[in-house]
C-alpha cells in the first residue's frame, strides 16, 4: 500500500501511468504474461508465452479506510482480502500472475499481486515489482515508450538455462514428488481460497534490531557450536513457539516447521542471484509440540533450523544436491501424519519497503493469503531500523494469547 503525498484523485491518470509502465516492465519479464501448461503428452509442466498473451489487471476504487488497513493494529483478517485479485485455475492451463490496483481517493493506492509458485517465487515476483516501480519513477510523461527502458543490473532477470545441466535427474525428482502437494495430478492452479471466519483477526508485530540482538544472545547461550542465528532464523523460532503455546496444542502432536531456502547463491547452475523462476528449496523441521513449549523451546528450534540449513550447505558443497532433494521431499512423506504445519512467507532480504513508484516508499506490505492455521509473513521493518515485521492471522482469542507471549519474550 502506498500513501499519496500529492493527493492523487484521478484513477484514470494513476491507472494509465501504472498500466503503460507495467507493459514496458513485462517486456523484460515475458514469462509472467504467459501461462503454465501441462500437455497430456508431456511428463512435466511448461511455461508458454505466445505473442499477444497478457496479464490480468483489475483497476478499482474503494471508500475503505486506507490508514486503518495500513496500520499494525489488530483488525479482521478479511478486511484486506478485496485488495487481492483472483488467479483462475484449471487442470491444464494456469496464468502466471494477476494484478489489481486499488485507489483510495485522497489517501493512496494499493497493488495486489497473485503469482503461481510453480513458475516464480517471492524473490522473482519482488524483482518484477521493483522493476515496475523503477520504470515508473524514472520515466516521465514525454518519454518515447517505443524505446524499451533498460533495467539496472540488480533488477535484470536471468533466463539463461545453459548452465542448468541435470545429469542426475533433479527435475525427475521434483515431478515425482509434485503429487504429494496437490490433490490431483496435473492440477496447475492455486488451491481454492479458504473461507475465513469473522473471528479471525490480522495483526503486524515488529522486532527492532535491539530486540533481535537480545534474542540472538539468548539463543547463543543455549548453543554448543557455531550456528546460523540470522534475523530470519531467530524470528521464525520466536513466532513458531508463540503459536504453539498460544494454541495450546496437545503435547505429543507432531509439528512441521517449514521454510524456503534460496538456492540462487548456493547453486551456480541457476545462473546467479537474478535467476527467473522458483529457485527455493522448502525445508522442514519436525518436532513434538512439547519441545516447543519447553523453557528453552525457542533456542532449541533456532538450533534445529540452523543445523538443517548447514546440512544443505554441506550437501551443495559436496555436489550431493539430488540426494539432498530426495531426502527433503521424501522426508515429508515419512513424517506423516502431521498434526500442524507452521510456515513463513517472505523474507527480510527482499527489501519490499524499498519499492517506490514515484510517490514514496510503501507504507504497508501485507500477505493477505496468510492462513490462520499457522502461516505468517516476514519482511524487513518499514522504519528502516534493521528490524523485521511479522504479519499473522489467528482466531481472536488465540491472537490475544499470542500477543502476550510475543511481548513477554521480547521484553526478557
């Protein structure tokens, strides 16, 4: 969501500028205008772009309270869902991306984006938004749009697959295990949106740099060796333990903590940090609820996640990527049944609050798709203080307990 310093009131002018520059941006990201298809004769899905393909863009206006929706306080989770577009689903074809621009007269505007994660991950979709914003903020109204604007090197997507050799069958493994995560083979669209009840609320919690350092020292005292005690690891550990405690989960219930690890800086075959696509590997840590509820539960979770990440680093260095992926994907099946899954979307490293379309940086970034059953989002802090923001949706009574646990842990 972007707050307008200039009181934009003309949705036609706003939409026209964003739309024309989006078209220019898509010229650098053509697969986003294409579709994901799975022909009957093909063993795997394909990304297909044909000249004339486009992205669905909805332009709307609302009388909703911009400042209410862009604040951190507790509110009904469903209140922001109308800002996000739909992405049509099909068994054989699915669009890659859908967008919605919503104007809040005299206040600002929002951009809602939905992407198909079979095609792109959060880093790629964020790179697209940053590129769109970069073109909007640098091109003026007299620019000849027939000349395709260039992007800075850090925003130029890499489509080169010449280095992506796969002698050991990594692609085969992904296709094999794809069926584990969908209800029916060859369904390419998104899972239907879950109906959110009125008692589910959404809130944003912030950890400052000082808070994170306190958590790091606390966890370090319970670690016997060098660990990856990054902002991401510490925040994930804190939030997951607070969720389990707040929901009062039965102690012997199996909990799966899952998160994505970006393989771009770890695998040269992906072509570098600007690899276009889904370049992450989803990792899981499996525990019993009672382990997270123990006095040093947060430190234990942080150490487990750190160990998992270090295992992946070693596998890549030893050129055992295929064995690593087989172990990761097969592990989910071996751990079933799982009583509760807790996962995170986003990353403090994406820099989403740097996005500026020419009217100032983002005022609020929210992942409206957060599932109240244990998924939360993580971004860098909008204040630029080196902290992190966590967005989470929970039933109201659980949110009250979660909030108390969160602030108690941070204050210690």
